[in-house]
């Protein structure tokens, strides 16, 4: 299997050159790609014809809370929620519509269980939550690609949600303080990357240097998303809300 860790962006420009993809297969070093949302969808679709399995683990919320759907009388299914969100036309229009009903930002079951830092529609992440759901996962689902656990198929290509903070928490590694200029953020980035390498992920020296120098922490997040999943058994809520792996 080839594993891809995707540090995602919901920026208005389509995430141009802000999305980092770290790819790794056994016996090969990690490779890094910069891309945007449209190209990311194309990359995932183009991995379908190959002979190997692909897992695309993307760092953004893959679904909406059941409480949000209930408050808006939306069918409690992932596909219904994705189409409803897409019909809003944009991330900001969708968040505005939600806040006209309630200014509370519900969390999903997985956000509580796996210690995700923010609710999906929080001001800091609502654009990436909407963009992943509507511009990436929904088109992939319609193309027959497996989206777990919400819309699995027999495809050899699978997309799922990951959360760098959840992975770091689960391993007892530093889960914050690695984004920013100067020290100590740079030192914390170096520690996280060293732990990833010690775990057995073959990160080339130039990529290690780039990850430590990246003040946004995007490359660190992409590398962390290559690590084994933090949870396998999922509750019923996850079939609608999504789940962090």
C-alpha cells in the first residue's frame, strides 16, 4: 500500500501551492508534493488504475455533527449532509446559514474521543472542513472512490480523515507549540520529525530540513499523517459524521 498524508487547505484561492502531500510506500523514501484542491482530486483519481492500494489520509473534518443536521432537519446520512453543505455555494455562506439558526459550534463524537482541537465549523477551520467535504470527498465518492467510514466501496483507493494533533496526542508526542517563528517552535518541529524518523518512516534529509524550517508546520503535519491510524473501531455516529483515523 502507498500511504499519502495530506496537509489540507481551505483557502479561497483553492489552496494553491499550500496543500502538502507526503507519500510513502515500503522500500522507498518519502516524497513530497505541493498541490491545490483541484489537482489533489485529480491525483487521487489517477491513483485508481494502478496495481497498488492507496490510502489518502487528509487532515480536515470529513463530515458534519449530527446535532447540526438535526437542527436544520437534514437527513442523518453523510451523502445528504455533503450535498446540503455544497448547495450553500461556499464555505462562508454555509457557516452564515448555520449561525442564523445557532451560534453554537457542535463537535462530533470523533472530535471528543480523539481530542480534535476544534469543531468542524469553528472560525479557524470552517473553510477547510467545507472544502474537503464538498470539493474533494463528494466528487471522489461520485467517482467510486472509497471514503471511510462514511461511504466505503470496493475501490483499491481509499480516502479518510486524519488529524495530526490526535496522532501526536495518542503517542504522547508534542501536540502543539510547533507552529511559529523562532524558538521553541523550531525545536519542537525538530523533535516531532525525529520521532517520525525513529518510528521507521524514511524521511530524506532535505525533507527533514524543510519540515524543521517550515514555520507553518504544514510539512510536519503531512509527515505525521503517514503514521499508523489512531483508531480502527468506529461507533454508529461515525457513519454520518466521519471519523479520525
